[in-house]
């Protein structure tokens, strides 16, 4: 899969999370200035990030939505500065076409849409217009399923088809099963165990479980103490062929993945 000027194939890569928000569940307010965000981006690259995912609206449970204008004001200037100074693909974490377009103009290489093109019908068209890669995530308003994996597969296939209908090349699409979104604790565990069954959709897979409640509920830990649980899921992701993991803690997850890949003979 190509993101920006880089090809990502046959390994498990790290997408680093850079939240430009005052209220994200584990790092809100840490990087919501240009100087702090640039410093963190530099650190992330040194720690081994392959892509940086920038978000301007928290999507934690019970989050308060912000306007597209405010979200753009938070993200676009930082994307522009990072692209001026650093050679790394940038993903914009948004489900709003207006935000996505301004991010693309600022230099973003990928759209990361937590609603899989279903919240804003223009998202797929923005991807086509600016030749962007896309990560489309599974999401539902309620965690009600007849057959979890089959239903998730069908929902994601709908999102893929929205993109293709808009003119998006399927080779530019990565899918995310949406751990922590529209799923119960038990369903999140089942998705982590069974996400490789989504390979039948023919798109690479991203796993995003960093510091999420599924880890906190399992281990009885607050967000700032969920590193080991996140690393465990990253190793499982690598063993089962995920192309990317999306994480806050770059260095630790990167090292665990590299060790895993060495043991299984991937490099």
C-alpha cells in the first residue's frame, strides 16, 4: 500500500497518534500547540513511527463534537509545519470532509475516517480529488450484531464500495475493525482474536487498540498504565498479518513488533 511517497508491504508498521486536542482520553492537552506538536512529531520519528496520525477532535466515549472550522484550525497548520520540516507520511483523523480537504491542502497523505465514509458522503470524493490513501474504520451506534465478524465484514465492505463508487482505487484502502467503537468489551476481545478473518476483503488491516478500555477493563488499569496491554495486542497484530498498528507509545511497540517479526522470519 502506498501512503504519500512510501510503500508499505509485508511487514507490520507503526502509525503514531498525535492528538491536537484538549480532551483526548489519555493525552489530551499535551500537544495542542504548534511547538509542542512539532517536538512530539520529531520524537515520534526518532522512536520509529512510519506514519503520523493527527486528530483535532477527541472521539473517546462521551466526547463533545467540535465544529469543522475549529478542528481544521487545530490540525491544518500543524500538518503544514510537519510536512515542511519532516519527511514522513501524515494521516488526518477526521470524519468531516471540510476538515479532510483542508488537511489535504496542507499536505496530508491519508484520511483516517472512524465512520468509514458513512457519516459524511463527501469524504470518499475528497480522497479521490486529492489522490489520498484511506483508512476506513468499522463503527456502529449500538453494539448489536447477529454474527460479529460477519457483520463487521459486511459493514466494512459497504464502506469499501462507497469509496470504489466514488472512484477510489481499492489499492489505496486500508481497513480498521474499530476496536472500542460500537462494540462491547467481549466483542472487542473477539475482534482482536478474529480480525484476520477480514483478510477476505482484500485490503490491508490496521489495528488501533492503544490504551483503550478493553485493556483497562481486562487489567484494571487507567489509560496511563496500559502500555504492556497495548504491546501485547501489537504483537498479536503482527503475528496475524496486520499492516499497521496505531499507538501512542511508539518506541516500545516498534521494538516488540521488530522482535516478533525476527522470530517468525519476516526479516
